[in-house]
């Protein structure tokens, strides 16, 4: 038993305590892209679910609040955010894959998104987006920090891919399609 406790202490010391994914690290920051005109300043954040609180002695998690904040900030950066928009974006964090240890740590996020027209109740986009990011050993000395960077990067890439999908939406009076 003492040996098991000793090994756990060594693992914690080598990896450092972990912290939850930070909103700032998940925001997609880039010059505004071209979106369908009907989406500009017309998307509000709906339900964001599936996130978890981080246990500082275990693994980095993404909380619902942090992911919702990252989506909000990313939509604002792109000129899509509205306080009360015609379209509601819902997100469900389906899975966050991450390594237990390693020099280069790769995390993968699986997020189910649904964009709903609040007037017609039509779902304009329903898709699970999978994205990954690798945090390299040179980015952070402590494993816990590297793990957080990998998780944040995977979430940021996931949001970037969502925004790319929104760019491809063709929203007309009668129909919606993807390019």
C-alpha cells in the first residue's frame, strides 16, 4: 500500500497538478471570415452540456461554462454573436480524449453541434466535429500544463472547424444546404 501511495506521489510531482481548460486557450482568434449574411450578428449560444469539472489530481477537463465562453468569444470575434439571435447554437461535449502522460500530448475533442432557426425550428446544422491538437514537450515543462494546452488546443481547433462549417452554409428563404 505504501508503495502505491509513493508511486502516486511521484506521478503527481512529475506531472504537476492539473487545471481545467481555460476559456482563453480555447477561443479561436482569427480575422473575420465571410459568412452567409443571415448569420452575421444573428447567432446566440444555446445549451452547452457534457462538460466536467477538473479534479486537480487527475485529468484536465472542459467545463460547460468555459466551453460556452470560448464559443461566445469565438462567435464574437467573427461577427456572428447576437444576444438574442435568430439562430441558436447548441453544443454537447461528447468526448475529450487525452493521454495520461507523455512528452508530446495529443488530445481529441468530439463535440456535437446543432444550429437551430428559432423562427422555423429547423436544424440548419447537426454534426459531430472531431478535432485534435498536440502540445509538444517544449511548450511546457510540467506534464499537467502540457495536458491542459493539448485539451485547450483541441477545443480551439474544434471551434475553428465549426466556424468553417458555418461559412459553408447556404441559407435561403426556403432551403438550407452545405457546400
